[in-house]
C-alpha cells in the first residue's frame, strides 16, 4: 500500500514538473499565441455587480 502511494506521488510530481517546464518554453516561431477565455470570469463579475446594485436599490 505504501509503495502505491509513494509511486503515485513520484509520478504526479514528475508530470507536474514536466507541465511546468513545458509552459516555460517559448512557443514555436510560426505558431500563434493561445488566448485564454475569460468569459466566465467576466460574467461572474457582472453578476456580482448586478446583485450588489439590486441589493443597494432595495
């Protein structure tokens, strides 16, 4: 049981390290930079602002 837990921790740390290091690499010259989608974040902020406005008006 301990072997399985230790092995899972080692493998997950290796995967995390590989993902972290791959994010630090610059993208290839011909490839466009990916854009992150912030739609959910903006909608959440708008909902919170709308809720505050309704609360203050009531």
